[in-house]
C-alpha cells in the first residue's frame, strides 16, 4: 500500500468514526417514545411467562 492509499484509508476511518459519534449522540438526544397500552401489556405478559418458565425449570423432572 502506498502513502496515498494509507491517507485515504485514514481519512475514511476518521469519517466513519465521526459519523458513528454523530449517530450515537442523535440516539442519546432522542427521548424514548411512551409505550402504547398494547406494548405495555405484551411486556407485562412476557415477564409473567419468563417467571413461569424459570419456576418450571427449578422443579425436579420426575413431578
């Protein structure tokens, strides 16, 4: 690789890093949208299911 290719590669790397920083900053600035009633219900039921699965896995297999 010659010097001009290395320079181009460095410039591209710096550009991509800057874009990544800008995207991260944009995501941090955005406030999360409030959950809809449906989404809240789905999350609540999903948590219940995970609790039931965890309890079932704790029980001995011979029951």
